[in-house]
């Protein structure tokens, strides 16, 4: 699948439904949907995004998932059956995350609190330390497990898989995601 810039722009401010099942153990939280994600309706779908390759390398999933053309029902069901959920801090799609306001991220943080209370995942993994700091007013936060938990779940801040986060590789992303997945009981230590 391919989109022109104009076609992608037509998805600005669109929302992508959360992917979360009844037995979610590990909830990944992106910053917000990109335009490609909104166009395909699949989280982390932009070609070159390293999220799914990192999940595979971490052992969180045991088969490849390629959402660049959208995600199949079989892939969605597979993630849910594995106990993996995906949502975003901000719901609206933008070309770049820096188009979001601090207020939008903070409001998304409050919405996330409610979602976590309602769905009770073991671990919440927020992908992006800068977005986490902004959404929750934690200026000094660093990547890794956060003290104090989050609405009854353990809270991890993991690297964002976007290609714009160039110093991360699939291997470093996988290592960070694996730590959270071990705590969630999805991967054995």
C-alpha cells in the first residue's frame, strides 16, 4: 500500500481504536497515531517502524506481524491472545508528535489512568520518555521501571520505536520491551 502526501494529510486528527482484550497483561502506550497509522487503522504501521520487529526479537510475539497495509483480524487476535494491548496517550493523528500540546498529553495521561483502572493490565509500557515526562509532570523521569506503579499496574517507560529515535535499534528496543514483558508474565526471565 502506498499513500500520497495529500492522502495521508486527509487522516490528520483521525483516531485509531485501542487494541486491548480482557486479559491484557502488557499495555503498550504510544505517543499518538501517525498519519500512516491512521490511514491503515493499525498501530505503529508506518513502514520502517521497529515496534513489531522488536516485539518479535524480544520473544513477546513468536511470528512476524507487518501492519504497513493494515492489520489482519488474525494478527489483532494473536496480540490479544498473547496478552498484549496497544493504545496512545493522545488520540488524534498528526504527522509528528511535536504537533501535540502539553495539555493534550496531560489529558491523555488522565484518560490512560481510567483505562488502566478499567482493564487492569499487569504492566503499562509508555513508549517515549519525553511524552511521559510531559503527560505526567515527571521532569526527571528516565527510561526503565518507574517507582510507585500506575493505577495498580507496574509502569515502565520504554524507548519509542519511531525511526526518528535513531539511536535505538531493534535490538535495544527488544531488550527494553523484554524487561517489561518479563514483569508482565508474557516472556519468561
